[in-house]
C-alpha cells in the first residue's frame, strides 16, 4: 500500500524508501543530454541483480529523480521496489486490504454480528463458511473490483520494460492513466530455484472501485481494461523477452509477456488453505477470475479517452440489504444454499469445523470498519 509522507519510518528509509513528492507535473521536453542520462540509467538496470543492494537503491533513486514528472515516490516492501504514480489511487486500495482482513478474520475466528448499542449489544455468532458468506455479502464487490496486471520479462529486460511503462504515461492521449494507475512494482531479486510458487516480476496496480457505470461495469474493471490496452501497446515487440513457462500464481494469460488477475494472490492462497478457493474463484481460469467474470481479451479495444473517462457516469454498486443477508443465512443453515444468488459469485464449498468466538475487541474493530464503509 502507498504511504503518506508521515507514515515512512526509519526502517523503510534504510531500505531506500523515498516519501511521495507530490502530484505528477506537466509533460517535459527531453533534450539529447537528458536522453543520454535516461539511456544510461536504464542500461544499468540490465545488471540490476548483480548490483549490491546499496547500488540498487542508488540507481532507483536516480530513476525517480530523473522521471519525477511521472513518479511521485518509491519504497521497498515485501521484496518489491514500488514506483508510485498516483498516491491517492493506491490509498483507494486500502479498502480492498481491509475487506481481505475482514474475510480472513471471519474464516479464522468466526463472525459475531451485533445489534443495538455497544453497551447493550446482542447478536448471533457465525463460524466457518457461514461467517465468510456473511462477510462476502458485504465486501465481496469491493474485493472483486481489484485487478492487477502482471508482466514476466527475463530479469535482464526489467529496465526496458520499466522504461516503456514510464514512457507510456507521457504518450499523447494517455494523460488519464496517471489517475487510474496507483503504482507499478519490480521484484527486487530473482526467484529461488525450485520455488513452488511463481511470483510476477512486474505488477501494475490499476485503480479499484466497485461503483458501476450504466453498462454495469465496475470502475475497477473499466480502469483495468484501459490500463491493459495501454500496457499492451507500450510493450509491443517485447514478447520474445518473456520468461518461458512463468505463469504467475492465480493468473490468466494475455500473451507471452502479460498476465492478469482479479483480487489478490495472498488472499486466494489463504482461501485455498481452508478449502474455500473454489467457492469464489473459477479453477478453469487458474483462479484468476471469480465465477462468471468475463475474461480480458488479448487485444482489448476498450480504450477510453481522457475526456470520456472524466465524463463516464457511475452508479452505486448494489449492496445486499439486511433482509437479503438474513434470508441467505437461513438458506445456508437449512442446506439450501444457492450460489447463483450471491453478489460475489460464490460457489458451495466443504463445511469447515467450528471455531471459538474471538475476543470482543476483535469484533469491535470489525464493527468499526463496517461503520467506516457504510
């Protein structure tokens, strides 16, 4: 997640974090001298893995300084170097992280729904898949509005890919991309030999959003389609630079170099650990999409101009009423669960063993979170 200037601590600064420096500025003209500097920086990226970490940080800082009209800042976390394009677009994703946390809490500890005031609260406890269904009826549309575009170039081509991605934002007609891309990140080191999971080399975060336009498309899906079209144009001709047999976990293939996934890999892994991944995500798509989601096309034509993007009307996403939630839970209890009626595209899964209620303070946090998004 993107962090504000105040949230950068000393440990992250030691890792080479650079606080956001403001919004992206206007396009600049690049003269021959600047072009030579730029080419030198990206050539150094070809030997990125051979550099000591201190030299890697120095090189990334130089790139951020050189391309400050596009990059708002950078930081290092969970093995990736983040290049921030739009901090606000990244902070919008915080809602997705909170929804994932709530779903994971429900699986681990159950869900206790309260009624009445905090001092005189009464409620009902749900566990296992009942608890998850309860949470997903509330936050499923938010979770499913997140899309990530993944690139799998050979490590020596990371510099060329990153250079083209930054240049993508400067292309005439792509001005709106700075509003709908939160960041892209590069894996800091190659995967270990024999690794059981394949992680993406480059991740592009398109802006999330569960609000729907008149066609029924969510803002998150619409943003991802526009970003994907621009990325495919930017990296055209680099398909041969792709790693062989390197499909990232829970991803769908767009072409040799580009993949896409709906929702987060860590969240899907968590669901899989508890036998719940097939309940929400389609195994026929390598769990890239939820059930019923239309796959992205390799040559998407859904490219919208900046003017159309600004004027595109959106409607609030449908939300389940309390009565709908009550009816669904009754069906679950009576063994009449109908997956097709779920807002999140749920599928039946194996029953989970009961888990004890969590401490009250956990549910105070969950209730407070719901108040924030309601």
